C-alpha cells in the first residue's frame, strides 16, 4: 500500500501486509519518508480490519470498516503517548474510483 496526502504534516509512506499461514496471524510493516518504520499486528473479522502497535512510549491502533461491497473504507485511528489515555488520531475515508 502506498499513501500520499498533500499536507506537510503527513509523510508519504508505504506498507507491506503479510501473514504467517502456520500461526494464522497477520501483520503490517510500515515505512515513511522520515525514516520511521513500525510493525503492527492485525486481525480481519467480517468487514473490519484492525491493526495496532503496543509500545510504551507511543502506541497506536486503527479500526477500518469496509462498506459498499468493498468500494468504501472508513478508518478510525487512536494513539497513546507514554501510557496515557487513548486519544483520537487520524480518521480517513477511502473510496474506490472507477
């Protein structure tokens, strides 16, 4: 997946989604133009895709709901810094163009 948002606060990035067929687990490896890379664990259940990273200094989680026969995805992110309460992060809507 390649992401590009035309705003200086959001770096361009790429992510690789993968799985371990024996362990039945999913993950995401994320990289951005700042040189930041992270590994997220993932689950896929019904029409929801979730990924998260539990790191004491900076944790993140995202819930993405797939709608309209796969033509729309609503993404809600949250973050926690230094173990503090979760707070809202980036929310995005993806729509398939035809």
